[in-house]
């Protein structure tokens, strides 16, 4: 299983780093999130994913679905009904932006499927399992399994939810670490501090940790150090363009 980081910038893209988006390839190719800047990165690689999973509806995780729609609609008429998996309320909002009624090309290009935590789905050679993330809108953490190896992507989440359970024994945890330092008592409940990403990795017994969605105002080397203080396995920052063989 090959994981490619298209973008990992937390909350907004920068000139150097698109917002959240990852490709997972194992015969079948699945795109996890489609944040701003990830569509050009996808185009650069000449890849059309076999399925797209959107973790939640925040713009930094889904807005490049709109240029991807235009590309598929006009330039790739050979590709249709791409499975588009997302929690409730995501696809309706993106479709409304292009004014899509039921017979709009949006629903010819994409085949939407509403996903709830606890569900699973298969796309070609890849199995997907979904858990609940802790976020102010419906949000998923996602487990991808193929070739007897597995990756878990946290999406955006605060502490709790299904992330640690879903990650149990996984080979790679791609975990958000938006914040740094010890979580204060009045902590923001819907994102993780880097130290908490390390704690989840430790509790779940994963093979390797990639911290991602680090706020662009922070130094990711500090996030790696803080996570590594809790998790003894390998810890890296998910930099754009990075490829990880799982
Ligand atoms: Zn979010």
C-alpha cells in the first residue's frame, strides 16, 4: 500500500503546502479528503482516484472536489460514477454550490454514498472502515486495509471518539496534530495537540505515526518532537509529496 501526501496544511493551504488530501494506492486508488490545493497536486500526478472519501464538510477538507468535478465532467468523460463517500450533509452542500438538481452532471460524475460511523465499505482491492471523530460537524476517522496492511486517518478530531479503537494494531496512523504544547484545562475540544497524537499512537500500538494538519503558524518539527515524547515508534511530519510504503 502506497500512501502519498498531496497536502497536509492544517486549516488553510499555503504556497508550499495544500490543505488536507492523501492518496492511498493498493491496486485500487482512494483519495482521502480533497482540501484546497490538492486537485492541482492530483492533476500533476495524472491520477484519477477510484473513489473519494471526505472526512467532513469543513472547507479545508473538501473544497477541491469542485475543480475535480469540472475536470472529470469536461476533460475525463471516460470516468463516471466515481464513488464519493462522506458523512451526512457534505455532498448536498457541495452539490448545491454548483446548483445540482437530481439530474445534474454532478450525479453522473460522482456516485455519492452517505457514511455513518461503524459502517464499512469496499472499493476494489481496498476495504474501508469508519469511526466517529470528535468535531463540531459530522466527521469520520477512516481505516484503509489492503494487502494485509492498514492505515488509519484521523480526519479532524478532538480526544475521544473512535480513533484509538479503529487504529488498534494498524501499521500506520496518519493523525491530526493541529496544536502544540500541553492541552490547557480550557482546551479546544475538536482538535488534538501533538502530544495527544503520540498518546493515541501508543495506546493503539500502531507501527508508525505521521502527524498532519499541523497549524501553518507552528513549526512541525516541534509537533514531531512532542508526539515522539509519548510514542516510541517512528514519527514524521506528513510533508507534501511524501510517499510512504505501508
Ligand atoms: Zn474540521
